[in-house]
C-alpha cells in the first residue's frame, strides 16, 4: 500500500541554552532598569543594590561558563562576585568603593566583550553588537574610574550600565546559539 504524500508536521524547536541565555539577558536588562529607579539615598542602600546587581551578573556568567564552557565567563563571574562581596562586606566608604568596583567590572567585561566580538567577525552576524557593547563598557569604565561620586546616583548608574551590558551580551550569545542550532542538520 502506498503512503500518502502528506507533509510531515514540523518538529518543535528544542529549548536549548540559546533561550536560557536570552532569558538571562532579559532578566539582567530588567535588573539594570530597576537599579536606578530604586531611589536609594544612603550609601548602605547603594552598596546593597550594587552587591545584588553584581551577584546577578556573576550568576549569568556562571551559567554561560557551565553550559558553554567559556573560560572568559569564569573570569567575568569571579570579577563580578568579588565586586559584589566587596560592596556587601565593606559598605562604609561605599560611594568610592562602588565607583572603583564598577570601574573594574566594566573594564574587565568591556575588554572581554570587545575581544569576543572582534574574534567572531566573519563567523557571527552579531559580532558588532558584542564589540560595540565592549567598547561602551571600556568607555564607561574610564568614566567611572575618573569621576569622584558625590551622591549615590552615579554609582547606581554605572552599576546599571554594567548589568545592562552583561544582559546585551547574554542576548547576543543566545541569538548566536539559536542560529547555530538551526544551522545544524537534524536527525531523521
């Protein structure tokens, strides 16, 4: 008996790490938007916000390090976690500490993102997004290091920028992984 030539139903796309990275990136962008809107006035509150935001960045980088086995993500997670611990454990001179910690996080993250982006040129369509996020991170790092914060507004803004750049990077990684999963042949 001949089978009918009905088209097979399309396979559902797997929910892989690409969606996980993209979702983590969206959460980090939401955290970045929330940080400056908290209206924190005291240095202790700013230290808490900085510590929690950098912990979120560290968690996202650990996620990438574990699933994609990227050594640079381990280094970024270590820098972000160290910054979070400094902010939470040493809140007295918080404004100056926040400026310095965020400057180092932005510098490390910006350098890694810029290098990753340039290394993916010709391989990934979104290489420019990572490179631009890295260049912006480097610029923000030098701004944060050179400015003496007089209020909590600037350290919170720099924290939000660091978290936002991490979120953009996670979304770019997620899109890259999703594109790669569509390019690989599926078993029949």
